[in-house]
C-alpha cells in the first residue's frame, strides 16, 4: 500500500539524504547467474549454469566451464563448453498491455531473459573450483562495472577409505533473481533451494565475484547531514523532526541498497532511524524497503539497480569428520521502480482452524511459519489478499499465486501425503485461498519444509509481486495419549491401587485426546478410532482371556504392572502413532483378624461379649485403611449376624466355639477368619451344713471350747465340668453372748479346700461362718458366690458355790453371762428331791427356801444337750 510522503521526508530528499547521481549506462548486459551440479556417478558431474541477461544488452557469447583443482592460482585442468538448453526464457514482470513480445516492456523500464546451459565433466577426487566468466556486467548503483564471474566449488576428496560424491543445492526455479522492487514498499526476495544428500546448508550474504577469489568492488553510498526541522503534528500544533545524520560509506554484502529512514517517536519530537536490510538464514529470505528511486536513470542506467549475492556452504560429516563439501553462490539483481498507486500484495496469512491439533502459525515480517505435529490432523488455511482490493472502492486486482507444481508429491515438500496435502482455489481471482490438510507421519518428525509462494497482481504497467516463504516444521506430537485408570480406588483409595490375592479390579483404557483424521479418498474428516491391547510386565499375572478390549478386569495374585498400547486405525503410520502407558496394581497380604471374649468362662445362659478386630500385617500395605464387615457364626448365632461385637448367651455346657469372618471392601478380595472359645459352666448353688457341736471330750456340751464340723453341699461338685475352681472358708465373731456387736475380723480356715477340717472356737459369742465359691473370669452371675451360717458358742461356766445373803455378791446360781438362757434347769437336793425347775433359765435361783447344803443341777439346752453338776449353798 502506498505511504504518504510527509513533509519531513520530503525535506530529507531536499537535503540530499538519499540522492545520488545515476550511473553511466554501459552496453554491458549480464545481470547475474548461478551454477549448480549433480553427481552422475564415477566422478562424473553435470554442471548447470543459469544466466540472467538485461534485454537492453547484446546477445551473450558462448560460455566455457573451467574446472581448477588446487585453488585460484591453479590452471584449469578440466574444461567443457556450456551447451544451451532449450529456448531463452523471457521475463514477465509487466502486464500484457505493455509487453508486445519477449523482452519488451514500457519505455524506461528494463526487461530480462534467462539462459540455461549444461556441461558434463569428470572430476577426480580433489578440491575443485568450477567457474565461467564473460564481459560484462551492466551499470549498477552499488558495485563497479566489471566482468561477470560465476562459480561453484566441490570437495570430492576421499575421506579415508570412503569415496565422496556430492550433489550441490538446487535453486528453486520460481525464485527469479531479477526482482523489481516498488519504491517505499516492503519487499521479500527468496533464495530457496533443495539438497539431495542430507547435508547441512549454511546461508550467508556475500559479495558478487569479479574473478576467482576477487569480489566485486563496492561503490560509495551517499550520506547526509544532520536534520532538525519543524513538522505539523496530527491534531494540530507543531513539532520537530530530528535526524543526527549519516556519513557516507561503502555498500557491502550486508548493506547493499539505499533504504532510507523510518520515523519513530511521537509529537512533538519525532526521530529518523536508518532502515535495515534483513537476512533470515533459516527461511532463506531477504526483506527490505527501498528508500531511493532515480526517475531519470532509464532502462540502461544503473542508478536503480543493485546487485546482491547469497553464498550457500554445504557441510557433511564423513567418518566423524565435519567438512565443507561444496559451495554455490546465487546473485540477484534488484531494480527499484516507482509502482505509482499500485501496492504489492499482502504477505500470505496462515490460520490454523482445527482445534486441539496443537498446530501453530506465526506470521512474521519475512516468513510464515507453520508448526505441525506428527500423528495429528489439522487444517490450515492460507488467505491471499491485496491491499488495493481491501480499500473502498476496491481496485479489483486479480491475484495469481505461484507455488511448486509438485508440492503434494515431492519428498522435499508434502511427500505424497506423508506430511499432508495442499489445494489452491480461486487462483486468478481477487482473493485466492489455499488449504493445507496436515497429518504427518512420525517418520517425518524433524523435517523443515520451505515452500516459496509468489503472489502477483495484474496491475499495469508494473505488476506488484510479493514473495513469501512458508516454513513448515514437523514436530513430534503423539498427543493422542494412552491413559489407564483404575475403575475403583482399591484398598484405602491409595496409589498404587491395592488388592488382596483373589481380589479383582477394573482397569479402564482411554485416549486422552482422540484425533480427527482426513479421509482423502472421500474428502471427509472423521474421528480417529483406536484399538487397545493389554499385556503385563514380566512376572505379572491376572490378565483376562480377552485382552484387546478398552476395559479389562484383572485378578492378580502378585503385584503386577499392566501395560496398555493404543494404536490409531486410520491414516498416519498406524504402528508409529500409538502410545503406551501402564498402571500398577499392588497385591498385599490378607488382613489378620483377632476374636476375643469378654470372659473365658461363663455360666449357662449368661451373656458374653465377643469382639473382632482386623488389622493389616506389617510390611507391604501395612498403611492401608480398609473397611471391614464382620460376620459371626457359631452355636446359637442367628444367620447373617454382623458387627465388630456380638453378645452371645451360650446354652450348651462345655466349650463353645465362635467364628468371625472379616471381609474388606468389595471386590478387593481381602478376607480373614478367626475363632474364639468360651467355657460354659452350669449355674453354681453354694451350700454347706454344720454338724452338732462337741466338747473337748468328744461329747456334746454347751461349754466352750466348741468344735464345729461342716459338710459342703455346693453343686455341681468337685470334678464336674464347670465346677468351682476356688473355695474360701471364713469365720467371724460378730456378737457376744449378750448379743452386743463386736468388731472381730474375719478369719480364714479350711485351707481353701472344698471340705474344710473341724473348726474349734474358744470364745463365746455368735459367729458367721461363710463359704465363698469362685469361678475365675466367669460372668458376674456365677463368678463369685457364697453361703453362710450362724453358730453360737455359749459361755456355760457353772459355779459350785453360791452365798445368798443379800449382799448382791454371788447371791444367785448363774450358769451364763446372759440374763435369760435358752436352757431348762432342774435342781435336786442330796436326797434326790427336785427343789427347782425353770425353762429358759434366767440365772435367778438363789437357793430359795432351801437350807444350806449341796444341791445337784441338770441343764438341758434347746438342742437337748444336757449338762449336770453340783452347787453348794452357803448361808
């Protein structure tokens, strides 16, 4: 698009920043050339020479190929005439209306044509310089007039025992090295090439050659002084334009053309900055904006013509040694013209339209880069436009897009679908469109494909031309990733998923991002289907019989890693675009369950609490937290009784066995069983009886000491299952004979025997005799039982004299310390006559109405035990 020439720019021209005198026209006509070669085998090479001629000059003379081995000073040891191939190719930079025939164009503008020559030579191993030359170049702005010299080099020396042959890089024929560049419009020139041997190519800017080893001599580029000038600011007001000046200097390979200034900054101060000549080694392009045009130069003049050259150095590693294997050099002639109101077409814009394809596009100043991923389908659209068609009213210019004709089949490009396909529609219309369908095979990963596009409009007299390089990089992109997940979380929901031997898990296979794919045969896009194949790592097991389904159920008995491979079934290279993943299923030991009873022995029908607890054994899986269900079985246990505890009431005497099964979460196969035994004994009845008391002479008596015997009648008896295992006998005097409480301690006797020996009690009073029966660890209802009886030890200490004289001292016949006894007393005189009788004697006979003398008594207690003796009454 045309740019408005601001007042300060005009001022620069007025100051002579970019001015220079036109070069004097010469009759010379050779604009440039390039030389390449291919190996025919057996050290034979076909050398191709392309010559670019200014139509205003004379027809070129014959050219000879000169081959030197040993440097520029060596004599040519091999020569051959170049033979022209085919007709001369006429350039076509102008519209048909001003091009009546080949090499014709509008007045004042030069045209060009192209000659193709070949020669075949045999070059034995050596370091060769292949060249041709002729007089002369035309007048040029940046280099001095001189001969045209074109060369290539070849180093086909053997590397050790390895013979060396080489094919030089071949230039893209559509990259015409005669370029008309519109003044003040950005221009890109491409230097695309292909290389058949897989060698590394390094591009660099170089000087055109005048002879072997001698570069052309560069002219001086005019400079300018400093500028500080007022300018009008947008929106009103005044500012200044500043430029520090630029000294004159020689043109050079990196600065071969007058470029002018760019303006930076904002009002009130704007600054002039020298433009740059941009060389992109990766995309092999040169981008620049011409800043000077001499309208008076004419077709034969050199004021608007500039010569540039690009050197391609070819490297190869042979037997571990990296060396230069050859060089080629291509010259280009830039002719700056005034395109008037016509703008060059826009650089092609690329747009990736397939979502999730990971294809990216970057539109830069000099290239359009497209990064595509292997094993992925993507659609990328190219839009070809012209700024003159985008304004209102539209210029309606028709655009013609030129690209390599074998773009779809050439292995250097889309490789017959291995990288993708391309189609162009609307060529020759105001808005052509291109579409790439990419689905690169993994075998193409690492390729960088350079595609040169030329877009030209049909403006007249001068067609606007835009050259563009599309850089396509094929990157690794198996984004259809295999995924294997566990359908359930496993024991404790920890990673890796864990099960017990005999358990099972469902493993689910998936493709994290299923690709789409282009079906070229029917021009449709479909979802990529995938196949699934499961296997196990060495030492594993548990695969099902069918292993090619998306999901599988596994039941390993050892820790096993399961492997999944997914494979696309359409397009690409199916065997290489798959992916693998794995998932580990850990097999841990079975849990350990314990069962305990709250009491080891219980009475028949008494409750006992059974408790279960499952834990994981030490080692692998000891940290897993499983959830267990406990199921109890045994005599009297209802079916499906579950819980960590169970209260049993056993009704069977003897040993009762209960079993608990602990089952972990399903379906992980964790289970364990344990048993617990409870001894069930009959309900105990504690009882004993007391035998009649006897005195020291072995006869019944009411006088202490008294000996008691006991008969144990506790049931069940000793030796019966569930019988008591411990006995304890105690006695304790708790009241005296007058029934006053006493605090005597309990005293053990009998030696914890079921049948204690006789118990001798010497102190009168009331005694509590207790038998305690213990069943160790039994339930409360029968663990400790007791039975007791009360025995009485009287204090019959009968006196043998009383003195009933009323002094309250020994006035009565007292047989006991109690006031009223439970004995019957009978008293007789010495003649046997009963003189006194009283039941429940109250110690109150005082010899009533009886004379002094000896009397005889008979005491009979409530049990019929009799005690007799005599007592003397003294008055």
